[in-house]
C-alpha cells in the first residue's frame, strides 16, 4: 500500500492528512498554528503534526509529502515568498527542511494553488479561479487545466486594491480585498456592529437586518474584487472556498450582484462555493497524483 502525506499550513491552523493513491483520507489531524509565537515555534508544530500523521506507518510506503502553505511560493526553487499571515517565514526553503527531516520527497505549493488543482479535477471548466476566504484571501488560477504561476508568485488576488486609502493590510498596502472581505474582515466589522466578533456562519443564522447589512457590505467589497478578476482573466468559473462559504447565499447574492454591476462585458461567469470538504489537502496530495 502506498500513501501521501498532505498538509494545509495556514495562519490560523495546520491540518495534516494521510491519503491513499485513490484520494481517500486514511487519517486526519488539526492543530492551531499560533503564528504570532514565531517561526521556530510554528516549525516545531508543523514537523510534529507530520510525525503524528505517519506514526504507525512504514516510511517506505509514503511516496511524498505535499504542503499547501498560505504564502507566495517560488515553485521552481521551493522557497516561500513573504507570507502576510506567517511572520518570519520569508525566503524559507520549507521543502528542503521537511525533506531533510523525514527523508521523504516533499513538494511545497501555495495553498490556493493546491485548492485550485483539486477543484480542476472536479469541473469541466478549463479556466477557473479559486479564492479561499479565511484568515486572509488567497487566489489560485487554472488556465487550460494547469496552475498558472507567472514568474513564480502569480495568484495573490487577495491583494487586489478595491478601496484606495482603505484599511491597512498585513502586506503593507491599504484597501486590499483581503482586509475588506476575508473572515478576519467579517469578524472586525461584526464587532463594530454587535460589540463582539462573529463568524460568517453565525451572521447568516441570525437573519436580522444588522447581520444582513454586515454580509452585504462584505459582499460589495468581494464583488468589486471579482469584477477585477473577470476583467483580467475572463474565467469560466470563480469558486469560493474557506470558512466564509458557511455564510451561504447571504454573502453570495450581494457578491454576485456587485460583480455584475461592475463587469462591463456580457460574458457569463459562474460564481459558486466549493463543494469539496478539504480542497487544500486534496490538492496538496494531487501534487503527487498528477
């Protein structure tokens, strides 16, 4: 029996899974990242969860470790860029570190590129864009069924500017889509309105005017970002993944409405939520299944 270790390494949590070669999850674990505690602390946690994942299995049966990380990734060099939500990880040769530790072939890819790769396996569309809305917003681009990486760091769609001189983003710019439409943005806006931070799913369940107003405002920002993506890439589908999708139509409807208002072409673009439970984990496994 052969297996693949798959890791979803983000600013809020680290998930790890053991897949068989048919794409079935054999084992799955999750821990908090605690990114503010620094790189050394987080690296120990990352290596530990991989240890736990392969515990009880023969290393010779594991063909690879795929890591989807919430960071720009120079895929050719297997080096991280400058991840806004993982301070201190810039220029880290993560694949080399993990491979040296476990003596198992390791591939590192941007987490949303992984999600996009997984989504591309389950849609007839050749050209898609995937946005993950969680702590931040990441983007993955599939053109003609292949990940588009540009010169190495394409897909940072969370840093499209949608509000000039808007709130400051972790990346240093102002008015990024990420700072205005991510899960973090929803929590901050709900605190202003309700006096406490709420998740997108909690707001959707409340079904009152204040909650709807929060999701509509987030949707307007998200829709503005999607319009820019449509104008730049003209995808067949834009797929929204991550925790924010739990808001359902309460977020999706105002998002699509704003996008349509801003898009000047008559091209119909499907905007939908992901139907996959673990797109990043599945996509990281697909790095060894292609």
